[in-house]
């Protein structure tokens, strides 16, 4: 799930380890903020990350209220400052993930998450992200979290 709160400018958050019931519950937080959402929604099964936190228009948050950062966001029309995001995640010991932010056909394949096995559902994906047992790949460059 990707969620954006009305009171937080253009910040986007990625939530894994959820089901349909969680999505309905998350909708009740749209008029809140990440701190409230994290304190009340976070549980041992899910993982909450901030997507592209250093892109223009993002509001700085207290990183205590996310488990990780989308360090590589390869949207071709935005500068996501991936170097700054990767350094921040490393410095704060946050989970790392990448995404393509696909909106156009030419974006397909700009980044990958490679794993030993394909997660069967959102809960398996959350466990995988927590384990960091993956390779993040940007085009032909491999990065190990």
C-alpha cells in the first residue's frame, strides 16, 4: 500500500505486511500524520517506509516513525537524491528498499529487488524487507543493503 496524509504535503509512505482489512483501517488515518499512523498502525507483521524522502516537495519528518527508506527511486522525471537517501538510511540504520515508481513504459526495469525466492504475499514481502536478504539493483549496478 502507498499512503499519503492530507496534513503532510506530498510525502508518500509504503506499507507492506498488510491485508484488505488493514487497507480499510489505514483509510481512517488519511487526515492524520505519519507519527499518529506509525504509533497506532505499526505492528510486528508490517513494515512502514518513506518513499523518496529527499525529492523536491517532501516535508522532513522524524525518522523514528518509519522503519526504512526507499533509497533508490528511479522516477525519470524527479530527482529523488538517491545518494542522500542511501546515506541517511545507512546513518540511521534504517531498512532499505528500491522502486521504479513506474508511470511510463521507459521506466520498466530501471531498478529491481532480487531475492532468493518470490514472496507469496504482502506479509512475506514485509519479512523479506525486514531481513534485508536481498539485492537492490539499479539497471546493471548491484547494491547490497
